C-alpha cells in the first residue's frame, strides 16, 4: 500500500498570511460576533496609517472581508496610501477632507462629515485630513484585504504596485460630486460620494416586511457594495440569510437582532447607534426595533449589482419557494413573544399585528 501522508513544512499551520500581516500592524484586534459601539473601540498608534487604529475582525467576516476603526488626531492627517484591495469608508465622527490622485496626476479633493460614505477607487493614492484643530476624526472601513492578502500572499505587491485602474478612476473633474449620483431600477443609487447616509432618501421594499424602506449603493466601480435599510418604531423585519461579511452598522434607533444557523439556537444581540454586527455565512438573522425612533442601518458587504460575484441570494423570497427569507407566518412563535416582551418593557407599542 502506498503511503500518501504529506508532512507539513516548518511553520505551516492554521495562521493565514492575512493573520500574520494583522499581527505585524501591532494594533488592537476586536473579535466576536458584534461590537457594542464603534465610537468607543480602543485604538492605538498605527505606524502604517500615521494615526490610531484597531482591527474589527468578527466571526461573520469569515476571511472574506475585514473592518477597522481609524482615528485622525486633531489638526493632523494620515499618511498617503494605496493598495490593491477595495475599501469602503464610513465617517463615525468629525469632519475633514480627502485627496485622491494617480502618479503624476492632478489631485481631486472633497470634504466629508459625520455620516459620510465613500470608497477610494482601487489602488488610487489617497490621503485623509482632519478638518478640526480641536477634536479627532474617527471613521470605520470595510475592506477586501483578507481575501487579497491570502490570495497573493505578498504585501509588497498589494501596497507598492503602481498600476493605475483608470477605468475605475478616470480622473473626471466631478467624480466625487454627490449631485452626479444616479438612481437605477431596483432601488440602486450609484454615487462615488454620499454626504450623509443618515438622511439619504430610501424607497419602499414591501417584500421585506414591517413597512420598511431601503436603497442599494454602488460605489467607485467596486465589486463590494452597500445598502441602507430603515424600519418603523415597534416593528421588525422578516428573517433572511445570505453569504458572509455583511457588516451591519446601526445609524440610529435601539433594538436587537437574532442570528442563528438553520436548525440551531438563536443568538440575541442588543444594539443602538454605533453598534455593528456581522451575520455568519447562511445564518438567518432578524432585526427588531424596540426604540422610540425609526431604526436605520448601513450594511457594507460583498456582491455589487453592477459587478456581481458569486451567488445572488434571494433575500426577499420565501424559503418555501427556493428563496432565503422566512415569512412572518412561518417564523417560530417564540420570536413574536420575545419582541412583545421587549416592547412592553420599554413602553413601546407593537405595530406588527397588521403584518400577520
């Protein structure tokens, strides 16, 4: 009988190239299934960025994407950066400006504030500036760094490559002008800069339940994308599932989410403005508003509609017909009971009766 045993090389194991790169950054790493408040995540000096930072690598990211929090000290700027992975940036607090350019090209600069969302085009030089001399800026970003670092396993190639993706950033004079955004069928807003996602107009999405509204976002010709959803006081959305790495950031409201693998027990995650959760791959999850205001969240995720990758999940179609959504009539009765109990505890009136 032939021996097919293969000996591992010295140093081989479960640590990925991305894991090693993260360790080299020497900043905190937040793990788990959720973050209570991105605004209070502890950050430490980050040499590569020239500011302070912390990684937020949650279970649901599953090596497909990651997140980090970065702080720019008052009156200062970060180092110029470029990299061969995609990145979407949401400003948690503060105001400032960002410049972007190709080698030997003209810089384009735009200003941003708390609530702004934008994405540096792939491999473009970019630099962020704090516009205040008194307070720091804090932003969070979701990137495809884990996928690219593990695929290429050469950080010099990803950070010191001079290829210019002029198809993604053609240096148009008004590339970051929000008034140039365009609405496409299917509630899709294509724009390279959104001044404030907290006030962006949403559109009704009846199939997801609870009288909610939504808009899908396409940014900087990325294969990564985003969406914003909002649902009224005293309501909750239908449970659904999709692939990994959808980073859900709560913009306002108070409530909780339930997450569970098919046939498994439910995990309960309370949230408020600034919280973030990432449902693991194919786990059902459901969001509940028990606060005194409408609840709105921003999801930074994979799978652009313009540049699709992999399976497109049917998150608004019944699982009974091959989709990925559980209709209200088919959910565990314990879910409705738990929601009513949470509402009663806070003096909130449930408005769910009309949806059953």
